[in-house]
């Protein structure tokens, strides 16, 4: 939808309006939209697979805030590597070797 379409619809419903008023309405809508876009978060669940270290992400992912795993005692445990990137896990190696550390 273009600004011209929005203005045409408003003028169709409410009659001719001053240009400054229309621009102010569009600016207010853009500010409201941008604040919602910045604060929009989605939670996602996936089933863990045995011996699988890396999982693919959806193309729409911009940032990962936290990752938690449901333990056997029904409590969520935060993965420390993503919770605090300054304290990486020791011996955390690439998937090139077959270690499960």
C-alpha cells in the first residue's frame, strides 16, 4: 500500500483533508509501526535429535536472544554459550571431529 492509496482512502471516507494533517498521520503510523517491528519477538520449539550438534535456522531469524533446553526433570536449562558469550565452554570444538563435548 502506498501513501497515495492511504490518502485516497482517508479522503474517500472523511473528505478532503489538509496536506500537513495527512503527512502527520502517515508519520505517526510509521513511528508506531517501527516500534512494533523493533519489539517483535517469537518463541520457537524444536525436538532435539540424538548426536546432532548443529540445527538450521529459519531465514527470517535476525537475532537469538536465548536458548533453553527442557531437562529430564521438566526444568528449562539455559545454554551457557548463548547466555554469556564471554565465557565460552572449554574444549568446544567444531563439528569436524566426532567428539560430543
